[in-house]
C-alpha cells in the first residue's frame, strides 16, 4: 500500500518530467520533420523544447537538466561526444563561473556597510532622494559587478532602513516596496550597461563570435548601451515613487540609526582596500584586455587573485557558488551552437519571418520586434540569461544587422520586471517576504513600457549616430 | 501508517502544526497547542516558505548570509520566533516552556530543512522547523523524518485543490482548521461506518470531547434505506465506547449520498472527525474518496484519522 502511495507521489512530483519524456518520444518517433528541416536540426529542437519544459517546471535539479541536454545530443546522433564536450565549455561559461565566484568574494568583504554610509552621505534624509540614490547606485554598480552581487549587498541596507522606519515593515508597505524595488529595478536596468553586468551579455558576445558576426569590445558595448541606463534611472525613480507612495517623506530617525550602525564597523581596513583594488584591476582587465584574453578568463584571474591574497577561502567559494547554473549554461550554449550548426535556428527564424512577414512589411521592424518581444516575454518565464542562451541563435538568424539585433536581445532580456523569477535581483527582494507578486505587476508594466520606449529611442536616435 | 488500528499511547504521539504567518496562523497554532496538550503529545511547528527558483537560489542564499551580518533574520525564522512566543503565551503555567529562549543563530541545517535548536527544552517536547518548497512535499518529508502522527493545517493553506494531495500523500492523520473560530463552542461530529479506520477515530473523538467538553454526535449514513449489520454494529460500538468513558452521545442514522449528507449535516457548527479512506491508493488517486470529497466540500474544521 505504502509503495503504491510512494509511486503515485513520485508521479505527482515528476509529472513534468514524464510529460517532457512522452513529448520527446512522440516528436522523435512519430512526428516527421518538415521537409526543409534536416533530422539533426529537428532533434536539436526536440532537446531544447524538452529542456525548456524542465527548466520552467523544475521537476529535476538544474545539473540534471544540463546533463540531459548534453547526453541527448550524443544519443540522438547530433554530434560526437568530443564535439559536444568542446562546445560545452567556452569563455561565456568561464565568465558566468568567474562572476558567481567574484560575487561571493566581494559580498564576503563586508563592503556593504561602507556603501550604505556612502549612499546616505550623498542622499541625505529625504525619502525620494534615498530611493533615487538606491536606484542610481544599484544601476551603476550592477553595470560592472553584476546585478546579483549588488542586490546581495544592498538588500541589508534597504531592509535595515525599513526596519528603523517602522518595527513592522508591513505597516510601511509603500516605503518598503519603494526601497526594495529601487534596488531590484536599479540593478536590473544597470545590468545591461556593460558586458560584465550579466552573464547574458557575455553569452550574446559568445554567439556573435560563433555566428561570425564580428566582435564588440567592452568600451564599444558601453558606448552602445550605457545611454539607456542613464536615461532609465530618473524615470525608474519616478515610477517607483508614483506606484508605491512611501508613507514617510523623511527618514531622518531611520537614517541616523543606520549611520550609527554602520559607523561601528570603524574605518575602512586594508583588507577592504585590497578587495576594492583587486576588483578595479579586474575591471581594467575587462576594459583593456578582454579582446585578447576574453572576459571569462579575466574573471577567473580575479578569483585567483582574491584566493591568493586570502580575501576569500576556497571552501566558502565552493559552498556558495551555484555550480548547477554553470553546468546549465554550458549545456544551453552547447545546444545553442548545435542549433546554429544544424540549421535549426535558421529554420525557426525563417518560419517566424514567413509567418509575420504579411503583418509587418518592414524587415528591420519585424526583426527588431520579434527579437525584443520574444526575449522580453521569455525572460519573465525563464531567467534572463537562460533566455539569451536559448533565443540568441534564433534572433541572430532573423536577418539584418546581427550586432544590433544582438544588442536589442541582450537589452530586452533585462525586461523581466513582471515576475520574481526573471532577474536575480527580483528574486532576492521577493525572498524577503515583504514584497508580493502583484507588486511586480503594479510597477512592472510601467517599467516595461519605459524600457520598450527607451530601447526604441536608443535604436532610432542613438545607434544611427555611431 | 504503521500505527493504524493499534491502541495508541498518548505519551508517544507527535503532532505537527504548519504555520504560514503571525497574521494568519494564530488560530491554527492555538488549536495545535490545545490538541497537543489534550493528547499530551510532543509538538512540532513547521514553517514552509516559498523556495527561490534554482537559477537564483545561490544569490538568495548569499543575500541571506549577508543579512545575518546585519542581524536581519530569515522571514521564516521570524514566524517561528513568533510561534514560540505564542506557545508560551498559551501556556503561562508551563515553567519549562517559559525558560526556552529563541536564538536565530542557533539553527541546524539538516536533511533539507533548518531546525531551530532550543536550549533547555527538556520536558516541553517542542520542535521548530523551517522548510522551503511545495507545501505537501515538505510536510510529507517532515512527517516521514520525524514520524508525526497528526498534521495540523490552517484553512488558508487548505486550498481546495490541495485536499486530494493532503489526504492521499501525508502519511499521518490530518486536521484541517477551516473557518475555525477558537471562541466558538462546536459539537463534535463523528462519522461512523464499518471501515477499519472508524475505531481509531472514535478513540480520538473521545479524547477531544473529554478535554474540551464538547457534545458528541455520531452520524452513520447509508446509501440505501437499510442499515446493514456492519453499519449498525459500528454505531453501537461507538456508543458503547463513549458510554464506557462517561461521554454522552447522540446517534443519527441518515440515508442518501454519504458525502452530501455529511456536509449538509455538519453545517457550520460541527467539528468533524472521520476515518481515513481504506480504499486502494490507486482507486483513491483516480476516483477520490469520501474523506477527500468531504474535505473539499465542507467548511468546518475536520480531522481525518489514519
């Protein structure tokens, strides 16, 4: 009797795995590939659609999904084991690995207290200025050190202010939401600013190289995208204050308590200066050496330096780094490369262009709209980086300027304002239990409109000048 | 599951109350504490929070560890701290319980859960546990790990679509506090039939009625006009058991669709106790069962005894 219940419970928990397997077997054994799609490309599409089902519904741990994507490529005869292995590891995966470890190394230095003091010194006590300061600092820092690192450092500052403003943060829900969303949305809009702002940017750079679209340097990326970051900061502040209407216009007492709190940390120590110096070195490496060495290798070099100077222990890095995500991105990029090599990406792009060609006459508008909308919608369901890994090969085959389409896609992958799952910064503030799903919708649609308009303005007014 | 139909030793019973927040879980915790004291059972309190998407799980963990440095504790631990204070307030005479202090730094991560280490908890038999993930999955794991006999779940957590999973997969008796009002004096309604689970539910009903002083009614429903020997025998056995413990009981015999009759009779002023289904799990999975349908359709507190 018990074993029956165990089996039924297993079915309940793994139903999406079973659905994905049945779907995969049906597609592979029953459905005939379209005549203009070769069998290997068809199988690549089956693997990626099965992986999408598994990633969204999470019946398996992420590393298991990564392994599934890898062995299925060999089992279905898409490529040899050695080729799959070599497509699995590349500079984008090195970068994701390095940036996740750098996040642990930086957060563990306790620099957040310095950051808090710096922000408060700049903004003063007025609520709107604090929200503006949080948004701007989160955006600018996230551009360089990644949104997850910034959100992890800023969250304690925001929550401490809220708790000093009121013992029960739920009683000041507007203030709480405004401060926490200024961190999350600030970090999200900033993450598009440079290649190191998010793994998805580096994944796109990797696809440009794979597709022979050319290369973009760190500074060129900034030149193309940073104006959008700067444009969005003030409007994001306005949207947050308009949507959440903080209960207090002045946080005088909370700020004073926070200053007392952070002052206990004393003067900045040599170890902290060293941590900052090492990050500046990494940043300079990304700016000036990434064309020769790759962003990922420089990130790993940074991790090596942090370990060498004893700023972080390997055990801590090992424990706090999400190895499952690294494996998953390696596998997703590997299947993305297969989509390109087998012609699957080109086939989907062709189907999209043919289907929508009658609706939108202008090819450039069609390519831009499809890449932005497809990426924007998927990034709210999946995660932003996974979306670029999956959608990247397709949008680059839509035609038109692959660099500009790639930029539009990488930018649109940051439009995950509507749910807590898209961006790490959004998940982090959601985990506080103080913001609700509907808060993401309330502010998210306004942010979505802002970002779409900003991207349109950037592509029509700024990019033609470059 | 293994304890079905065996006379139970109240001293060895373990009850688990699932709480979600200080705002919504107060009646659930109060009833959990009361029922645990009625049975002199040890009492676990579990908070099941949402689990972050695995994509960003490490970023969330990194943030939480950083929050610890600022003395901001995990939202789930805040709920458990509140639960401990509530338990103390509910038992002001319990000196052992009063000594227990909550320290968010004293937690132990094991088997995919976080257990709060409570010093000086000898004699109180309190357990505070934090879990993250899907409610039924996490409750099942906790029950299997600690061998709980009864899971107490608030009505807000009993979304009707979960009724099936709660009853089918939790390997313990289940008490769902739907629209439970701690101030209200309920009548205890025991659903009696010829199934093997009835005898244990009679024992549970008698203990609750004795301690809370609630009037007891038994209800036996037959689909046909005729009540067979099994049904009549079960009702007589229930009456005899209550009589032997000096508890007055009113007996009702009705005909009709069992679930609809239970629900209509229960109205809004009964506290229902019924035995778990003895149907084959696969049949339950496919067609449901009387307890599952009753739980789905009624709005009163209900204990399903396994």
